[in-house]
C-alpha cells in the first residue's frame, strides 16, 4: 500500500471470490492465495501475529455490519 493517501485511492479494490486451499509456509510465516472475479491471484505472506490480527479485523467488520 502506498504511503501517499492520494495514491492509495487510485488502486482498484481486489474483491476476493475464493481463497486457494493450497496454503503454505514461507520464511515470513503463512502464505495464503486469494483469487478475484477475473481469476487474478494475490499471495499474502503473513506472520502468525498479522494473520491473527487480520482475522480479528474481519470479524469486527462483519460484526459491525451484520450484528452479533
């Protein structure tokens, strides 16, 4: 993500339609592959702490949107 806020708005959203079941490991931790509508793949390299934080933020966003 660019540090310049103006530049960040120019980047198209990556809408996830699938998560590859082929999770793996790298020197940084866990590797997860996300797939969008057009079939493009985005590989995320996450440490365990960042993966946990990401899941927590997803859960909070869903809870805010749809309730408990």
